[in-house]
């Protein structure tokens, strides 16, 4: 890929939220994220493993955001791939996950406290 940044060492999506505690609990309970750093207005979540995954939560009203961006997330879709198949489906079902028909892989959709749609597929 010509012109690509070759020294990229991490990638961390940030969800601007008005539901900090619920969102932190959601990602910890369903996907095993833990808080690496936490303040009342910001949480850095990590999930250690063969690959480390990161996700940040930011209070949508925090003054570090430019005025026009101080709104909760409106539309985002994240795709997560899981290896623990049946165990993942059972945990997701408790949170209102809906299995999507079609394809050759299991696919469940669950929505976080902010309305972020998570498409979870089996590896």
C-alpha cells in the first residue's frame, strides 16, 4: 500500500458516551475488557491476549472535544470476531443478542448502552 503509515503500532476506537458506567460494564462483562486508566470522564479499556485490543470511552460533554463534537455517538458499527463459539452466544443472548441467519459462520448482533451495533462472528 503506497503511502500507508508503516509504523502504526496500535488502533484504539473512542466512543463518546453519556453512559460511562454502563458502557464500561457492558464491554467488561461481555468481552473481557478491563480498565487500564479511568477518570470520571475517560476510560481506557484493554483486553489482553494473543493480540491486545483497546477501546476508549470519553464523556461526550468533556471540554477536550471541540464544541460541535460534544454529542454522544450517533452511529457506529463494530465487528468483533470471537473464538469461544457457544460460550459467546450464551453470554450475548442474555444481553438481547439477535442471531443473524445466513453465511457459513455464526453471527450475532448486540447493541451497547450507546446504541453502538456490535456484529459478533465466530472465528
